[in-house]
C-alpha cells in the first residue's frame, strides 16, 4: 500500500476502533469522482448491513470520529461515501516525501521471496522472430517490479537447445556437407553462421514427414543428448553460433538474464530424475514410451465407443506426461521437470515463475502436477505460469510477412528504427540511429505491454510509434521535455509548494503510478503501469501548456515548479525502468 493510503487507512482505523466497527471492513480506494475528492471509503454500506444502521448515518459517524490531520479533509457525500481530499499541505508533504526518498518511497514487501523467473525460451538453431518478443519483455518487466519490491529474483533464459530441432539441424547440415569436418570427411573446420542455420533448419523441419529422415533426426537427437561424438561437438558449435546472436537481440530489447542455461544443462541428471518417478510407482510404459498420469478427478474420462474400430475419445482430456520417448530420448516435459529439480537443489527458490505462450497451458499444467506428485517441487513452493496471448497483425491474424512467413525480430527492430528515424527528423534530429533504436524499441515494447498479458492484441507499428496518445514515444517525449526544462533553468529547484490544480493532478497521478506496481504484480500483467505512465505524462503536458515554468518571474514559485519537474521525471523514469525502456535526453 502506498504511503498516502497507508496514512489515511490508519486514520480510518482509529475511527473504526472508536465506533466498535471491524477494521477489516475498511475499503479505501482512489475516488471515482476526482473533481470531488482524491480518495473514497465505501465501508458505510457493509457496516450498515452488519450493525443494522443506515449507510448515510454510518458515514457521518465515521467522519465525526476522525482525528483531525492538516493533510486531509474528510466529508460525506450521497449516497453514503466517506470522501478524502488532500489539502495543499498534504500534497506538499507527500510530493516532497516521494521526491526526497529512495525509489519514490515504494514500500518493500514484508516477506521477501527468493524467485527464479523462466522467460526468453528461444530455440537454438532458429532465428528469433516476433513470436519470441512477448516472453522476454513481459518477464523482464515483472522481474524488475519484483526486485523493486524487495524480492531476491534470478532470471534464466532457459534455451531450447536439446530437443528434436537439434537432431533435425545436425542431420540436414550433415547431408548438405557442412559438417564433413566432424564426420572425418574434411580437415577444414566448418564456418557456420546464423544465416546458414536459418536456411538449414526450415529445410529440415519441412522433412519431418519423411519417415527415414525423421528417424535419423530422432537418432541424432538421442546421440546429442547422450553426448556421443561427433554429434555432440557439432551440436556445441551450432549452439555457440546461435546463442551469440540470441544474446545480441535480447540486449537490444534491454532484456538481461542471470543464467544462460538451456535444456542441455540438466542432461546429466535426467535419468536420475526419471528414476524418482519409477521408484515412487508413478511411471509406466505406454506404446514404448515412459509416462506418468497427471489427470485429476473429472479429467480424462473415457467416452463410450460405438465400435472397437472407433478411436477412444475423452471428456476433459488430460493426457499423461511423457517422460521418455520410445527410443529412450528425453522430451520437453522431462527437461522442464529436471530443471525444477536442479533449481531446487542449487537455489531453493520459494517460487518459480514461467512466462510463456498461452498455447502451452496444457504442458505447464501437466509438468507442474508431475513436479508436485513426485515431490520434486515441495508443497511450500509456488509454481506460476504467466500465459500471454498472440500478437496479431492489423488484419487480426498472427503477425506474418506477406508471403506468410514468420517475421524475424531482426527485421522488426530495423523497421521500427527506420520509422523512428523518420519521426525524429520531423523534430530536427538527424542521423541518430541509437536514439531511433531506443524510441523504436520502446514503441514496440510499450505497445505490447499496454495490453493485458493474457489477451491477443493488434501490433500496429505506426500507431505504436506515434508521439501522441498512449504510446512509449509519448512518455519518452515528455521525459525529454522535462530534462530540457531542467537543463535550461537558471536557478536550482526547491521543495514542492503546490499552488494549482495542474500540480495537484500530476502528484495524484504519481500516487496512482506507484500503486500500479502492486496491481501489476497481483495481476501478473503490465497494462496498469503503462496506463498510469500515460496519465502522469499527460498530466504534466497539461501543466506545461498552462504554466510557463521557465518564464516564471517569482523565483520561489519557479524553484517549486522545477522541484515538481524533478519529481515527475523520477516517476516517469522509474516506471519506464520497470518496463526496461530507455529514457532519452532529447527527442
């Protein structure tokens, strides 16, 4: 709870105690009628019902028993709301508290947790594309908020580097002669590039229906997982080339990871982890594969068949977790379960948070249950799945090129950089590619994060890059404007001393911005923070248009306004930092 609400709550709590009312019934929120009040307490209705009184009478009783505080004014309005309005002394007190306190006075959690966050999840041997955008930017933002609130958080990219795509890629590269060195057919070391891998993997993937090639790829995948040569050395070279490129584009998105582990990290412990399921009687053979049932009551119920030839269908299907393939190879779920085992052995986190596509819902349900059923994840540990929706083009369909191919992330970053350059040129800024990248990437990220995480959304790059409205560039532009004001000022700033509604509105929206951090963490979505950032920037733009800060002749008044500029800049910068978005000095 933000400080101003905490202080109001304490005042209301004292009044409730005097009246003999249950303090648990206190409901405090920002006012739905901001022209009337700043906050409102709606407890009168609940208390009236509980104590057989009229709501309006209860509201008046509460106000009559409020201890006077020069920071606040309490009053009643119909039908029975207790309204709270900050006085100018109150606004000044909280504005200067935020201005002079570390992190704007953001309150830390009472019981900090150790958390491992699993996001990124790019696959080795494949180019990053638009489908890889949401996981790292959502994950990084949630991590930043969790750290700000005082938690100990570690992020893991958890690369897909040990699955079938590796066997497919090695098999195709071998057939095309690029791995002759490893298979003793050449003395010249191969010079693999991401461009080559981007050609070879799609070619291999298109051959998955070729039974002979698929069997060969399965065999190569198993050999890689068993670290058999020369397959494993070839795999390591492919991984090295891919990871170098993956790191470059994650860095462009301001996404950072504490751990660069992949599925391969747990290759040596998978058999031991699978043995836990065997020893506990949880694993059994099905069509040659080793599986574990995870269906719960009401799931995976067989439906009657009209004949023996008819395939078996199920009500509420929840198939078993596949632990081992028919040939003994490891699967996606197996490596995820083994990764939980490794994380618990090495780090003992209170919670593990996964950020992944909503289409993986069944996978996470299955493997979470398997981890709990086997005891690999202790009962006290929380496993959390943050599922995100699909990014669609302006036609409402999944974002693709005109030819129907998946759009590479590299191409999108270049495109938004070009578009941002055109926008900046209109403001008189030329040939600043780094600034254009900052603006373009911020537009892309903010345009994503302003939507509810679990919803599909339209990716409209022209709309995202607008310098007006609810966009990243609009927030950045107002931040740059404030920095320009502070640089041009001929006197030092001072403590804030409120004198106008425009100033009050800025501070009230900063309150809401700070509260949005808790809302984002409770909802595991960043849209509340994005909307609050817009409201702060918009409130400042109104102040800027109505109050001429740099030409103010009263030096005391001017110093106060500069102090409010500093507070606003800190709030905007902190909010953008949470979203891992840069704050340029000029735009």
